[in-house]
C-alpha cells in the first residue's frame, strides 16, 4: 500500500495500492446509477413459498448481509418492476434507519423491495466500490445533515442521487472492492463462529445445571437480601445490569445519567460476589457482580452464603429454564414486568457440592474465554475495516 498523506493532489485517498496514481473523479451518485426507484407500497403476508420481501430488519448493517430467517411475502400485485436485480443498491429513505444500505447478491435469490427502500442500479462502475462509500464517515455525516431537516428523518431519491461519489479506473475499483469484500466475508464468518459458540454455551449451561446432582435448597436458604445504602458516600462508581456481562460500570456502556452527588447516598452498595435483581425479567432478571460499587435503589441485592461457589449461579440465572421458571413469580406486562423477590426466595434449586460447582464453572469459563478471544478477533477485523474505509476513500 502507498501512503499518500503528503500528496498535494486533492482527490487522492490517503492509502492506495502502489500501482495506481492520478486523481479520482468526483461525480454525483445519480451520474453513475440508473433508477432510484421507490419500492412497492404493499403490506406483508406470510411467506407463500416463492416470493420474498426484503425489509430493513432483514439487513445486518454491521456485516452487510441479508438474513431471511423470518420470511414474509408482499401482499399486493407483484411485478418485475419491484424485483431487486444484480448490481442494485437498496437505500432506506425514511425513519430511524434512513441511510442504511444493502448491495444485492445473486445468492439472495428473488426479492421484492418495499416502499421504504430506493433502488439504484450501478452501471459502469464496480457496485461494491460504490456501496463501500455508503459506509464511510463522510457518507454518514451527509445522512445526518440531510435527514435532520424535519421531525421525521428521511432522504428522497433526488437527494440520494445528489450524494458526491468518487470514482477511479475500473481496475483500481475492482482491486479495492476485492480487498474489502474478502475482509467483510471474514467478518461474517467470525460472526457465525461467535453465534455458534453462544448457542453451544447455552446448550451446555442448560445441560450441566439441569443434570446437576446434589441437595435441594430454597433460594431463601442460599441468599440474604441486603439493602446497604451508600450513606457515607464511600463508593461513587455506578453499576448497571447487563444480560451477558452481569454488573458493569455504567461508564463502560456510554450511559451518562446526570444526578446530584448527594443522591448517590441512597444508592445501594453491591459487593463483589453479590447478585442483583434488576427489572428486565425477560433477560433473567439476575445479574452477577464481580466488582464492588453502587446501583439503583430500585434493585434488590442478594448476598450468597458459603454453600454457593463464587459466581456459580451467574450462568444459571441467564439460562432458558431459569428464565422460564420466573413466570410463576413475575408480574406486570411487557418491559414493566417485575419479579416478586419474596415469592422467588421460596423457589428451589438443586445445588451440588462446591467441588462439583467449581468443575461446572471451569467448563463454562473455558467457553467464555474462547468467546472472549473470538470477540477480540472480530473487533480487530472490524477496526481494520473501519480504518480501510477511512483511508482508501476520499
């Protein structure tokens, strides 16, 4: 790769294959694409076995892939005018997903596109090269400006056609597209590895806990409900509940909730090894804390006794069988559902010896370590793609 950061030519990317030189050409999206046609205005119906809709929810922005696991068919008059074709780019024109895009692949099969999508057909240039420019910071800055002019975000076909696109020789476009598409395919594969590992972990957790042998205890025999307030302001790090990570620092998930410093005197102290009953019962409602801090006064803090190995129930509390069992002690509707802790404490669990608990934890932690490593690989590749999109385009 050639580094052109010191190049005085205005329309030259910072990073470039060494065999190419000269300025790129600036044009409008509409100059290199035909169509910009709106999709059909029709509702969705159950899949008829042949005709498929492509919807916003079917498009994974992170991996630029189409997911048709929840297939529906268009309910209306079907014409080939609304079929997505090779070299077509679909663009979302209204709503919170405005700006989202998708490049059709032949492997997707026959798809119809809806009224919220605009189709643009790339003519004389590499469609993946053009599509990649719709994932750059420059593009998303443009989307932010264009879609923020009214209460309902939206960009129409004429406005999309005016977006500035840079082009170069077809040889260079093909080479850049090959590199980026190979990297993207690897990211898709990595996503599949991670999802398969998560499914494996879930199955193993269910099996290990459901087949565990030992004594039967009520949760009341294993936990003490504690409501220790932060009266002396000893702690200032606020923790939040996360389904997969347990209790984590609020700052780590970019949540910035303003509050008076004195108000944290009413927050509850969570100590390392405690479990926290939060409000999201559909996620299990119980989060393990591997750190000490404070949390919302609305949460219930459970301190385990010596019968429970450190962290043993953290995986059990997010397992499907446990979440299903909470229906007996959960009240309310939708996300406002709450767990009746006093009733839950009378429910029972089979608890093996601490040695067996440690053995079960070791198995699950090994999978967690593998998941952590695979997530790190994914993050490295994702950052690499972000870097290339920033430096290989103008």
